[in-house]
C-alpha cells in the first residue's frame, strides 16, 4: 500500500509550454486522489496525476495544489513517552481520509452544478 495519499482538484494550468498547449485550458474542477511512494514535498521527484476521469487532464502535483490528511488522522499520543507516534494502520487511515474528502468535495460540486440546495442553507 502507498504510504502517502493526497487529494487534488483538476484545474487549468498556467504553464505556457509543452506539446499539447490546448490541454492547458482543461480542468473540470473534479477532486481526485493520488497515492505515492515518495512524498510530494517540492524537493524530491516531480509527481503527475493520472488522467482525470471527466476531462482527461494530467495534473502536475506540487505541495501547493494537493491536500494532505491532517496529522491527527494517523497519529496517536504514546501513553508511556507522551510523544506522537504513527498508528499501526496509518496508511489505511490516510487513504480513507483522502477518499472521504474527495467524495465529499465532488458531492458538493455536483449539488452546486445541478442547482440543488446549498449544504449550509439548512
């Protein structure tokens, strides 16, 4: 299982170079998930998403455009030392949090696009 999980939004690119310059305007606003073996920290190798299921755009992933699970999701305080330690199933917890986040954001997007009632209006 991948140790690092991220959520990201399919957005238009601001890059002006590359082979497919027409693809830079693509970006449907759909949230997607991505698991990696190396962290997206801006220092290590560059990461690219899989093609978006709706528009086919491949997003470059940087620390500025990904959402990472909060640390409280996959850590706990050790009862003896008082230090924060990883939970035994931290990879699964990170993945579940990202999946739930992506589902929630896409559901909100669909409600807004369909002209349905806003979630906060209740």
